[in-house]
C-alpha cells in the first residue's frame, strides 16, 4: 500500500473562484429577494458573476491539472461506470479516495461532481442572460431590454424569476446535500479541501501546478474576463 501524502489538488485561482462565486451568488439571492433599489446592486453582482464564469471557462483550459475540463469532464461511459462503482463502494472507509471502474483514484471532481459544476455554470449563465433582458416594471430594467422585443422581455423576466431562480435553489441545495453526505457518510471533508487545496491520498497522482507564474496567468485571465463583460455591456 502506498503511504498517504498531501497533494495540491485545487490551485489558488480555482479556490478563489469557488468562494467568490459562493459570495456573489448568495448576495444576488439576498438583493433579488429584497428588490427595490437593491436591484441595481443585484445587477452589478450579476456582472461580477459573469466575469467569474468567463474566467472559469478560460481556466478550464489553462488552469491546474485537476481544474482542467479535459481532466474532469466525464464521457457518458465514464459517468455510468462511476455510478455502478459508487453503488458497490464502502462509504465508511475514512480518507479513502474514490476510484473509477479501473481503480484509478478520483481525487478531483468525481463524474457526478463534474456534471454538477457544468450544470451550475450553465444555469448561472442562463440566469445572467435572462437578467439583462428582464424588466420588473417597477424599479429595474435590464440593459438589453431595449434591444429585444416585448415578448422576449416578458419571457426572460418569467424565466429569471421563476424557472432559473428555483432551478438554482434546487441545484445549490443538492450541492450542499452532497457536501454533507461526503462529510458524514463518506468521511471526506470537501469544504476544507476547497479552502487549503490539499488532499491526503494514498496513490501517486499528478498534482496541480500552483506556482507564482500560474497565478499571474490566472490574474491576467480574470482581467480579460472583466474586459469582455465591460465590452458586452458597452453594446447597450
């Protein structure tokens, strides 16, 4: 048996993205529920969320090993094999990294977690798109409402406040449930791993690169993402 060792899994840019996204999404829910004058801040938080999403997409091609889309996005076959393997696994083995059907350690996102990440990014993007075309007829109109038809504005407003809102609540609730399940059933603290970035694993796996140079690249990508959002908004 290989001795356990701490390995960097989540690089600093990925961790900052995760917790910043948690913060801005929580504030969006709060300001959206309060409404009124708070909707202006709600909109700016939406632009910040879009900046983070664009960054995460770019980082999915240039980030640390376990943050790359090529590393964690599963094929349907991999997803099915994982579901079968998971159903036969022993959930009470402490600090035991999950494995796929080929006994390869899954120390980053497992296939179900990867699908959850992609679904979250997609739903948030749709929520932002609908938000910039929404109009509450009281105190707020999205910056692109004048660029589309009234029927489109009506549909986007309905989607943003009903479909998108409750879909995100469902997915976030599912995410929290999964974290609690892994903590109390699988004996894995995913929250702390996303704080410090390290995971104690038994197998020798590739670590994510988290050097100063890599972090500077991440900063440049974040600035580029913010510029893209600014240019998009300037179209209004």
